[in-house]
C-alpha cells in the first residue's frame, strides 16, 4: 500500500465494501461514524480501525490523478458531512479523490439489478419485506443527515 492508494475492505461476507484513501503513514481518510454528531463525516483513522479485522485490498486504476492531488483532496475534505448511501457514499468519496469525478460501482450494480437484471423480479419479491423498510430507513437517515449539515440540502461540502 502506498500514499494515495484506493483501499477497500469487504463487509458482511462481500455484501458491500468500505473504501478509503491511504495517507501513506498507517492512516486512512474515509467516511466514518462521527462521535460528535449523529451520522458520518470524512475522518482520518488508523488503518486498523478502517479494516475492522478485514483484509485490506487495493483497487488499481488504469488512470488517475497524482498521489499528492488525491491525498490533498482527501485532507481538504476532513470533517465533511452529507453521507448518503446512493449519492455520496465512501466509494463516491474515494473515487472523487482519485479522479475528480465521484461514482460508485456498488450503486451502479444495485441500479442495474433494480432495472431488471436476470431474476431481479423474483429476488425483489423475495427481499421486498427487508428492502422496503431499509430504503425507507435510508431515506429517513439521509433527511436527518442532510438537515444536520445545516444547509437543508445535504450533500458533501468541499
């Protein structure tokens, strides 16, 4: 692992992954639960805290900005709020640090599934009792976190 690397750890048996930027000194910058307020903010933590016992992996890029630019973006975002699982999650943040454009392969995969990938209807019906309350909870949490940002719009501030 090196300065500016995109790191990730699989969570819940690979159901999703958590992402961070390597600071090159045993620390990382990523969205992390904020002890001072309800929600998450961009924070610098130890690599061990980020990993939570999981195996840390590096996501390679064919093309990205220089490590100094990547880390500067991450440091300049410390304290930012506005986490949203669909529009501003840890992967969006890290991809933005690496490339200047935030996107999330996890969200793209979920959107593709929802649009009707093979067997999506059957699986959606099977998981509807779990997914609908989870989506409502995510919307509620997003509304609360957005209001906590103080601007009423939510979203990551830079």
